[in-house]
């Protein structure tokens, strides 16, 4: 399970309205009959129209400055293993989203606990994902794409009489480069924007910065994790506990669908891998045999080969987990659904 929380993009090239983002989330509905489309939903309603989402989010911005985000984007990306557990059922994803938002509300640190009824949000399920420019497959194919682009440009120049060359040989070179590229889908070289294989369902959630009464701010992007500050002579609680939210997101899924989560699928393990790879490898090595075998299988899907446990843990950290950690960081930042 990967979850990303991103503030509304602001600036001269971005609108203060939620219109652009809502329209972006409608892309999978293009060309579909009305009964085939995915609608927005919230805690109590289904089949909410895009126009209603825009109207409700844009109207819920009292006392916010132009430089402050009006909403946050929460993207919830279950792994393919998690999606298989629920048979990629949209209704199961909706049920999970509604339980997840209860934990989102509880993760705000306030004097009076925040409840999901105070959160104004709209969610939408998408079923496709595309490769992005920073992903491993795209980056490793990039040198081949550059050579192909150069040859294609040279062919055009030869065709226009601007240079000499054997077009047939150039085309043969292009075919060889396409064949040699390390990452393909159905024989086609993977490039940014290409659709990923397998079940790729994920959830986009638009969460208003203000509560449902449009009275007070609930910002998951607060720089204050959980703290207290003295204001007007009394202590005030503030902040949003992201670690708590991410960990609870897994527990909610596991309880709701009776999912047996492996060590390497946990947020805690991913965080340990990034911050302390030596400890991660020790914990991995101490797993029961069957759980460790599954953990190594899941890790292998990242494209990393996991060797046997050496005695020198420092050497392991330097030689083995540097690449794995970088890959995990990219995955966490991108909301990847790899493992």
C-alpha cells in the first residue's frame, strides 16, 4: 500500500479552482457510456457529478489566502497482491476508502478529536496507470530511445536531401535498438505515458483544506507533526500525524479484508529500509522461514536480487541495499504499486 498526500498546485500557471484536477480525474470516463463511468463518491453518497465536486470544493475556502492550498490530493495505491485479495472489486475499494477517511480524521492532533463527519472529501477510483519519466523501466530504455530518435531524424534529413546515408541500414539499426531495449510490453518499448500491465486500480481523493462547516482549517500538510503551542495564554494542539495515518491505512485494509500482510509490505519496513538498511536486513533475516521466503519473492518484483545474509552487516548495507533503497524512495514518492 502506497499513499501520497500532495497540496494543490498554486502559481501563475495553476488555477485556484479544483476544476483542472477534477477534469484530469475524468480522463478514464472519456468515450464511455454513462452506465460504464466511474463517479465520485464521499462518506455517504455515490454517483456525485464532477460539477458538484468542483462547486463544493471551490466554495469551501473561507478566509484562505491565495497562496494557501484550497485542497489536498490523497492518492491511495494498493499493491497488485492487495488488489488480488479483493478481486479488484470497486465496491471493496469504496468501502476501504470510507474506513480510511475515519483514520485520516483521527490523525489530526486537536484538543477535540476530529471525526470523518467533519471532513469534506470526494473520491474516485481509477483503473489504469501509466509509466512516468523517473521510473526504472523508462530510465533504462532512455539511451535506446535517444539513439532511435537520432536515427529517425537522420532518415528525414536523407529523405529531404540534406545529408547522405543508407535509409535501409538506418531502419535496420532502429529495429535492432528496439529489440535490444531491456523493458517492453507486448514487444513495444516502454516509454513515459505507456499503460502498465496488470491490475492497476487506485483511488484519488480530493480533500478540502477547510472542514465541512467552512470554519476551521484541517491541513495534512502541516509542518507540525503533533505538537502543542501556547496561544492567548493556553496550550493549543496542532499538526497531522502522517506516520500514524500510513500505518493505520494498512491495519484498516488487513482487518476489513482479512489480509495477511508480509513484513516487507508494511510502511514501517519501507521506512526502516530508507533510514536504516542494516536494521532492515537484520529484521528480514530474523523472519520465520515461510514469511522470509515470501518477503524475498515480493522484493524480487522490484528487480533487485537479494543475496544470502552476510556476516558483515555494514558491507551489506553499502553493497546491496543502496540500489534497493533508492528504488524504494522513488516508489514511495511516486505512489508506486509495485509490491
